[in-house]
C-alpha cells in the first residue's frame, strides 16, 4: 500500500495567518515542508482521501494528486470537514451543469454511522451540505457498518471509546497493516485490530513540555487531559507493538519547525514526524 501524507498540520494552517512567530515566518519564506496544510492522508492504491480540511484543494495540488474516487471521514471537526466544497471541484463542471449534463462517477463518501450523522448535520438554513452534494450527483454517502474492501485492501473503522464519534482506521493488505489515528483519539482504542501495525500514524499529540512562546505544560495542565503527550505516544507505540510511528497533526502552537522535528527524530529510532508530501509504503 502506498500512502501520501498530503496534510500534516493541525487545527490551523502553517503559517498561521497574521502570526509573526519564528516558525510561521520560516514557513512563509521556505514553503513546504516547513509549511503545513490541514491534516489529511491519501491512499494511492485506492485513490482514497481521508478527511477534507479547509485547504484540501491546496494540499491535493501540492501533492500532485490526479484522481480521487472516495473520501473517508474520521470525525466531524471543522479542521477535518470544512473543505467539503472540494466535492464541487472534484466532480462538478459548471458549464455542463447549466447545460443539463449530470456529473459522472460521484465520489464515494464513507464514515462510521455516528460520524455520518455528524456530517449530515453540517448544514445551513436550506439543509445539509452533504445531502446537497448527493442531490447534485457529486457524492454517494455510504455508512461503514462492516470492514470496507477496496480491491484487496481491507479498511476497518475502530471507534474511539469515549467522547464524540471518532474513527481510527486500519488499512490491511497481504499481511501489511497501517493504522491511522490523526485526531481526538484519547483514550486510544484497546482493540486487537490496532495491534502489530507496520506503521502507526498518530495525532492528538503535543510534542515537548515547552511550547510556543515558552509556554510550560506542567503535570496538571488541562492540555494533558485532551491530548497525548509525546511520552504517551511512545507508550502507545510500545503497547500496540507498532514497528514504526509517525506523529502527524502537528500544531503551530507546539512552536517547532521542520528542522526541529528532524533533530528530534535522531533521538527516537522508529519514530518520525510527518510533513506534507511524506510518502509511506507498507
């Protein structure tokens, strides 16, 4: 299986608009991989996209993606869904539309049942955005109530046990396994499906105890209740027996740039930090 992390950023893009911190200044000057789009993943074998952050169009262009047949959603949060208008750009030709020609090959949209309910609830006074795109023939929503087979790739949705509806996705092919848990995955699922991965891609993790502007994350800081610490992430890697781990959903608030993460990697064998355009083969 060939994966491409087309977005490795967090709740805001990097550089953050209006921000004058050193990390954002460097990202503006150097571009990718110092810059980061919102968190998203692309599976080349199935032409499958995971999540649609607001800047997903820019991420697809930067990665040189030429086809998307399906989109898989982890959860409803705005930084993972509010690029939903990408369905218009993927399938809608406006001149054809006004001449009565229907779009061909709608994008399959997959989500766990409760996540799908959340997606449908994203709406304005006229109704659901997803239902609107379905009416226009751009998408075909499909609930994941069992493992999904795309060719010989098996995709299993594993529910995060507490809080809002969130899916961790397990991709398997010919004995190889990749687990993708980009956001809101605390507590991490205790499920046999997530064990023994060749690659674990994990978000929801703050990196270091001293963050942007010297902010100290003490033992009693509320952030520790919401997110994994980097030490927590290492413990998850060990507990699930993952061979490799990649940390994604890297927030501008962590106060670290691309070079800082490269330096950290040197101290942790089997651990890498994601960047936009990072390719993984398992």
